[in-house]
């Protein structure tokens, strides 16, 4: 069984501001976000190969990063797509000729602090499961909120904000917040995306969401993540 980690770094990171995508922003130690993410998998004993998905406009920048680091397991830079799901799909297609017992671990570069313990749990779960997600229990109560179309009369276009109402409050003990990596046996995630792309109403959430919707008979096993495995979205996330 082969474990391939794919670092998804194809986003623009526009919410961070600045001239470069957030994956090329340096953290406190002078190393970039994407370097930290690749390090976590390249140095892990259970990972056999690593690849990075990057927007074509930043391919050269990523190539310089690779040359600077001399990672032992990073063997490919894959072009990303306009949407996140396209980056996942491009990664799947890049390894489509691998044996059926190959596992793909898809990890957001924006989570540079993933630990070896989390990777351990994912790899261990893949021995007996085709799909594995990482999540942490929610410490907040979660509301499902819908627009309130019944209360828009009289609102001006100059200051229009759709009213919202609470329609459901799920039990907090059942709510977990998804993280990455999300990992799959290669044939499973390939078939899930093939079905998704045939759906004219396809809207991607994350890779586990694609499997959940289009391969509903497949059990997605959840292993516990960590609050340290946080996603960097805004500049404040780096300062904290």
C-alpha cells in the first residue's frame, strides 16, 4: 500500500491581502506556509511520495521553493484549477495510473501546523477504511441559518442586507469541525469525482463531501485532529 500526500496550494489567498498568495507568506521562523505543510508529510515515515498543487501563475515560485529545500519525497508540481475541486481532480488524475491500493492524502497548504500524530491516525485508519477525514469536536453551539425572505419589504437597495433566521440548532455533541488531510483509496475518490462531474448541479464542499454525496454507501471514518491544525485565512491567523 502506497501513501501519497498532495498539498493543495492552488488558492489565491485573496483574503490575506499582499502581492503573493498566502502559501508563500513567511511565518515566524522565516519559512513559508507551504514549506511547513510539505515538511510535515515529507518527513513522515509512512508517506511514500509528496506532490504540490499550485496555480500555474506561481509554478516558478514553487519550483524555486522546491530547489531551496531538497525534499526527498516531493516528486511533482501539479497545476491547480480555477476552483478548489479542480485542484483535487488534477491531483487525482496525476496519479490515476497508480495501483488500486494507493492512498491519496489531500491536505490544504493553509494548514501548515498539521502534526505527525494526526498523519499517524489517518494512515492507520486507511488500513481498514476507504475514506478518512480529520475533525475536532465543536466547542460552540452551531446554528443552521436561512435567509428570511418574508421580511424584505421596505428595505432600501442602498443598505440591503438579507435578514436571517435560525431554522435548526443541532446537538453540539454531534458537531465536529472538519480539517485536513482528507484521505481516500485512489479508486474511490476517482469514481466519486467522475459521478460528481456528471451532475449539472454539482457544487463542491470538500473532498469528503464529494464522497458523501456521490458514494453514499461508503463509510467516512473520522479521526481526531487538533486545534493546532488550524487554517490560516486572515493575517491575524499568523500573528496568533
